[in-house]
């Protein structure tokens, strides 16, 4: 290489370095603003503790937003999965290539409220003037480079480069209460219900179906006696579970949110289960088996209570309680293949085993909500006490009195369903 060539190369290098230096503004300098950008998205997940919310835009793309410190915690707590947020915001971002060995930064300029942080480039789209970067937290953000001085620099950065990013933003709700905020790291939707006392979407409609797994309670207590004809009879202890199996249970309910984490509930409950033919004991000196086909276990009821929700994310756990009153139909028993003369005098009572009655119920509940837009899938378990039914005294049978007087029961219902907000 001759001397002239070396001089030309040196001058070119110096001019390029000077141009790059001029194109990289110092952090904290004012930014050129763009026209307002409108964003609409549905809340899909929320973590009030970390003050993060995830939304899915109309294009199906998810975005994570971070609340800045000046947004009250009450506003963060008021956000609900399924809400549709529409906001406008304007932003500007500046890039500065990070010299090798220079310490990382993450600071906010007190006067302009501009934040400067060292990030790593994850993706660059020159066509749309956007850059995706990750900070020390590991979260990724896609931002638009809007200042003309930075567009040339955008073409020189590559994935994996470290750069200093400076930004400041304003944001406001298109509908509802207008607010201006300085987000900490990304465009931040402001909840459309900033006041917990004026919460929207308070009302919910739910449907739950499952099985009511009994683990105590007796259809028949063990007893020995004789029929009115003097034939010896022995009845075995027989549980509801042995008679009806796993009882079906359906709940249709409404809920009313009294605060972001407290909801009153009112359920209509219905249950119907059919009996198999069951062996309930023996009759006669030869021990002839007694088979009975009981009528349906059938009741409806009304129950009310509360649910208390924990952290409001896509998976929202809750605990609660319900108290109810239930109306039971008569339960009759039909004896199957009993020899003549061995039929208990019980048949003279029209086969009625339990009379129509009301029964009290109560118990704690626990479960989880899984947000899927405005619909929430719900799973719930409980511990349920059901009061005793109105028994019929077997006064016509010697020694068999009150064999059905211990009909109260405990159960462990497991239910699955969904609910929708209004």
C-alpha cells in the first residue's frame, strides 16, 4: 500500500468515527416525539407483586408491561384477567453503542425522568425501524427507533451487541380516567378501573359439574330384629356410597365482586343419582339375602358464601365457604326376590325409607381460576357436610327402630367448569 492510499484510508476512518460520534446522543438529552400510537389488548396474566401485566393485542401478539412506581398499587390490584385495555402512548428511544469495557448503567435522570439502561440487542428490523432488546431482568422489549439521528446507527448494530438505550414515555387511557405516567421499562396500560370502589365486570355467571365423594353417612345402620311375622332379620350397615356410588352434582351460580379479591357467590345446586340393587342383610333362619332397589337420591338447593382470591395472574387460586339449604324428595325402597312371608312390615309404609325434608349444608371450598380472555376455566374442591334426612321409624319391626336415623354425611366434592364476566 503506497503513502497516498494510507492517507485516504486514515481520513475515511476518522470521518466515519466522527459521524458515529455525532449520531450517538448523550443519555438524558430530549427525544424527538412521534404521533400518538393506539394499543388495544386483552389482559391474559397479571402479577401485582411484581407489577407486571401481560396482554394479547388484536394481532394475537403478547406483550408484557411494567408499572412504574408512581402508579398506585390499588390501580394495579384492580386489573382483572379478561379486561380489554385501550391506551394511547407516544415514545421515543435513543441508542448509543457501548464501548468495550464501559460499565453498565441503569439510571433515571431526575428532571426529564428519562431512563438510560445498558441492554443486549436481541433482534433488529430495519424495515419497521424497531429493535428488540433484553435487560438485566431477562425480559425482552420491542421498541421503535423514531429519532432520525438514530436510524443510521440502527443499521450498524447486530444481535448480541451491547448498547445504552434512553427512553421516556407518556400514556393515557383512550376511554375512562385519563392518566399520564412515566413507565419504568415499557409502554404501560393503565387499568380502566383505577378506583377499586367502582370496579367493572363485578358480575359473573358460572357452571360447575362434578362428583360428590361421600366418606361418611349411613343409609342403614346395622341392626338385628324380627319381622312382624316373627322371622329373624339382620340388616347390615349400608352407606350412601355403596347405594348410589359417586353422586353427581351440578352448580349454577352468580358472583358479585365486592373488592378486587373478595367475591360473594350464590349457587343453585341440583343432584340426582340412581341406586343399584344392593344387598342390605339377611332374613330367616337360613339367612336369605335381602336385596333392595332404592329410589333416586334427588335434591335441589340454594347456597351462598364467599371466595377470597390470591395473586391475580393467569392462574388465580382462591379459598372460600358456602352455606346452603337443600330440599330432598322421598326415597323409597323396593325389595327384590324376597320369599312370601319374609317381606318386612316396612312395605306396609308404602315402601318409604326417607320422607321429603329440608337439610342444612355447609363447608369450605378451594380452587383455581384459569383466565382465557373473558371466560375463566374453574376447578373447585370442597369439604361438605349435609344434614340428616327425615327418617321413618320402623315401628312395625321388632329391634329395627331408627335404623335410618344416622343419614347425615360428609363428602369431598370435586368440580370443574367455567365462568364468564359481565
